[in-house]
C-alpha cells in the first residue's frame, strides 16, 4: 500500500508545475493545459484523501471536477479558436485590449 | 358696533400685494393701460380701505385696536404673530402712506409711460406699498421688521430700476448694504428687548417697560443700549449721520420712486420706529440726547451740502436728509407729536417737490442739471406754481404746512432746559439754509436767463395725469399744517392732541404761565420766519440780481466751496477707511487665502488625492493577461497562508 503522503507530494508537484507554467508560458493553449494539469493534481489529492479516509465524498467531487473541466475545455477552446482567427496568433501578450 | 374693515385690517396691505403679484407674474405682455389700472386700483382701494378703517377707528372711540390674525413664529415663550394694530399714530402713517402713495401712483402712470419695464415698475411700487403698510400696521417688532426689510428690498429694486446703468445698480447695492449696518443694530436691539422683557409685542412690551425707572444722562442701562441700537437701525433707514450716504445716491431711481420711497414714506420709517418706541426712549435721557444731537447735526450738515449741489434731485435729496434730521430733533427733545407732524407735512411738500422736479426733468427731456435750466416759469406754469408752494412750505413761511411743523419742533427744542438751546440755534440756522437752497433751486430753475438751447430741448408741460397729483399735493402742503394752527392763537394743537393717547401729554415749559408761553411761541415763530426770509432774500440777491456773484464767492471761498461741492468727501473717506480695507481684506485674506487656499484647496485636494490613488491603483489593471494570472496565484497563496496560519505557526514552533 502506497502511503497517502506520496500521492499528496506528487499532487503538489503537479500542481506547482501547472501553476508555474500558468504564469510563465506565453501560448494560450499551453496555459490552458497547465490549468488542466492543476485540476488533475487536485483530483489526485481528492482521490488520495478519499482512499485514506475510506469515504466516497472525494471521488464524487472528482467526478464533478471532471465534468466541469470538460465544459470549461469546450468554452475555453472556443475562445482560443476565436482569438486565433482574429489575431493570427496565440501569444497571450498580444491579447491586451483591456489595457488603458 | 360693526367695524368691517378693522376686523379685516390685513386687507389694507394685501391689496397692493395682489397688485404686485398680478403685474409681476402676468403683466409682461399687457398693454400699459391694464398694468396701471391694476396697480392704481390696488393702491386706490387700499387707500379707501385705510380711510374706512380710520373712520371706524374714530367711531369706536379711538381705542387701540389690536388684532391677532395668525401665529407666525411660536417657540417656547416667544410668540410673533401676524398681528396688526390701529392707533392714532398708525392712523396718521397709514393715511400718509396710502394717500401720498396713491397720488404718486397716478403720477407714475404718466411719468413712466415712455419707459421700458412699465409692469416691473408698478409691480415693485405695489410691493413697496405692501411692505410699508405692514411696517406701519405691525403690532410687534418682528412683523415691523418684516416690513422694514421689505421696504429696503423694494427700495433696492427701484433704485436699480435702470439696472443696465452701472451707477444705478451700484446705488441700489449701496443703499442695501448701508441699510444692512443699521438693520444689524436694529436686530440686536430687538434681541435685547426680548431678553429683558420677554416679549416683542408693542402693547405688552410697553406696558412692562412703563414702571421701570428712568435712566439719567450718562447711564448705560438696558433702555439706553436698546434705544441706541434701535436708533442705529433708524439712522440707516432714515439716512441720518453717519449712515446717510445712500440716500443721495438713491436718486438714480426714477423720480416718482424718489418722491414716494426716498422722501415721503420709507425714509420716515426710522422716525416712526423712534416715535413708536417712545416709551423706551423717554426712559433713557442719554438715548434722547443722542437722537436729538444726531438729528440736529444731520439737519445742518445735509443743508450745507444742499447749498452747492447743481443736480436738482440731489438738492432735494440732501434737503430730505436735512428734514429727517428735524424729525429726529423733534423726537429727541421729547416732542414726538411734533416729529410725526413734520413727518406728515414733509411727506406732502417733499413728495410734491420731487414730483414737480420730475415734471421739470420731463419738460427738459431728461436734463437734471440746474445750470442748464433757467427761465422755465412761463413755459411750465402749473409745475412752477406747485413747486413754489412746496418751496414756501418747506422754507417755513406761514400759513403753509412746513411753518407749523418746523415751528413746533423748534419750540419744543427751545422749551427744554437751557442746555438744549444750542440745538435750537442750529435748528434755526438750518431753517435759514433750507430757505436759501430751496429758493436757489427755484431761481436757478424757473427764473433768470434761459441757459439751454431751445433748438435741442422742446420744453413742454406735463400731461394732467402728472399735474393732477401736483395740484392735490400743493393743496395739502398749504392746509396740512392747519391741524396744529390754532395753538398759534392760543388754542389747541389738534394734531398733538390727537396723538396724545399714544405719546402722553406733551412737555410743557415748566414754570411758565400760559400767556408767557404763548408770547414766547409767537416770538420764536417770528424769529423762524425772519430766518427763512433772510434765506430767501440772500438767494434772490445772489441768483437773480447778481447772477455773477455766486461763482465769485465760490472762487474766493474755494476750499469751503469745493469741500461742500464734494459733500465733505464723506464718500471718499468711507471709501478709503472702510470700503478699501474691507475690499483688501476680502481679496487678500477671504478670497485668496480662505476661499482659494483653504476651501477650494480642501475640495481640490480631495479630488487630487482620489486621482493620485487612482493613478497608482490603475497600474494593477494592466490589461496584460499574464499579470492577472500572477495576481490569481498570489491571491491563492495569500488565502492559503491565512487559512493555515495557525498550522504554520505550530510547525515553526515545533521546529524550534
């Protein structure tokens, strides 16, 4: 039996990688992927806790997260396609029309 | 006994108010005829109502009528109601105000016919009548003060009637501001009276004040202070030293306004207040002395300025100031009846003088400088004769009105203790000066060589709507004094006797038999007439016989002449001593420091602070998506740290 801490450490590493990529990457798709990475890091933590505590709450929550992530992916990809169409670029630096 | 009008005394002031409102709100596009019908019927009806009210007052036995119509201000023990009263003094004032006012309205209908703003003029004039009637009918100081301020407003509006003229609007402001100084004193006086007696209702206040002990000369008790404060207000309104400066400037207004407001009625409000408060004044020797001295000094001072003025209306303005001084002299020597009597006769002949002067100005096509007139007596006969009657009346020739009223004031001044005799002498001297400057006016205007260009000025007599009031006022100027005339033949002074219930018995010279008193009166009258005659003859000699002489005298007495011509430089002195420092203070401290720096500074500072804060915080909204991402991460970390702070602390503690 793998101890719960190992899962949690892995989850933290994945989440940290996702967060760093989220901040430093320029390509929108990469950023999108790093968000997915963070979500799945959290999912891993949920599942680990669920297994450790012997309750199903965490697993139910993971299902919810997956559903929401799917919906988010649909909307997010739609936005990304529109940005690509309008600017012929996926560089996040170029998406700055809100700037004064 | 039914007394329909006395029961609704408010109808007398209300009618002019309705007239003012009607013309003011709707009159703009009405033809002149409708406008003056409204205004004239309002004042005319008010005059009739006043007549009927006075008749009823007589019928019910001349007892004080006091009507409370509604509460106006009630606060604790303080009550100021819309209360009107009618007694002998009010009766005289109401009849003078509505009667002379109505005549001047008739005159104005003709005089203002070719002026713009006809409806505005009559609206203001009716408004003035409303406030003046409130003033004289009021039964307490608070309501009186409403009228007092209201007539000031109407006066301001009418002085500045030709508001496009800088000098006219300036004169209006001057009148208002100078009056404000007096009003300040008046209000303080009211506060002091209320604090002392707990009421401002005339009847209650005077009843409470009556038993108090009299304050002798030099004692500054409640009465003295209150009376002097009230008198400050009276000085402002009635143009006495040192607050008279606004009245000569007020001549910028149309001439009927000068006649009604600045000669016959409003400026006498101060005299009325002093007479109305006579119970307070007689309690304070000091206040009476101050009133008498200020009145006497003003009478003389203004008369000397009047000697050399060349503007026909300015001469009359200074003459008004001087005559108001006489009224105060009368009040100051305790002869309130004589003061009010002079107020009434003065209303007749001074209104007449102004209206006649207006007729002259009308005939000359707007010329007011007497140096450009002369020889008008043949061309405008009615104006000439009526003005001559008024001049004889003001100079004090028997049997005209001014003779009796001025005589009774001088007699009262003479009859006080010998210490008061200088006042009599100055008063007599003023009578001489009065006769001189008035006949100078007559001779310069109507006699001598014609000094205008006939091709430019088409001299024409005024229409009868203007001459009618002149004739009526001339008749009043002749017979107005006869009410007091019988005393001259040892009989009863009807006017003083009529006012006796208000003022109490008159001060009779003590220790003198009736015969001695009577012969003294005749001697004084002869002296007064002689003084007037000297004034007339000097004027006759200087301005008709030796027309070159006046300028020669002016040249040889250059310093005196220029001082008088420049009105003792009082305006300049006030300008340098009061107005300029005040302006400097206002500009350099109030404006540039307090307003700009402190008030605007605070407001602008807050705005600048908001902008600066915005400038800084705005940078967080960079529009750069990645910076938002960083903020999200930082925020998430912050939340984590806050939530797990106890655990982190425990961990750190455990590590140690």
